[in-house]
């Protein structure tokens, strides 16, 4: 997957809050590609949330 396409997937999942299966369909991802990029997107979401709420908080 190209870097640009990967960024679109991450943006769609993290920022737009779209359902992962819809993103996978829209970007024509294989199950393996989708799992790899959605895992990275989830990690990025967690890190972003931690940065805004601070360490040790769970919102």
C-alpha cells in the first residue's frame, strides 16, 4: 500500500471515526492490509487521546 493511501486509511478511521469495514471496502484493502493499517490507526488514536487527556486517565 502506498504511503498516501495508508494515510487516507488512518485518517478515515481515526479522525473521521468511520467504521473500519467501510474504510476497507472504500480503499479496496485485503484483509491483511486492513488489519495492519487499522492496528496502526488504533494505536495512533490511543496515543492522540493520551496526549490530550494526559497520562493515567481513561476517558
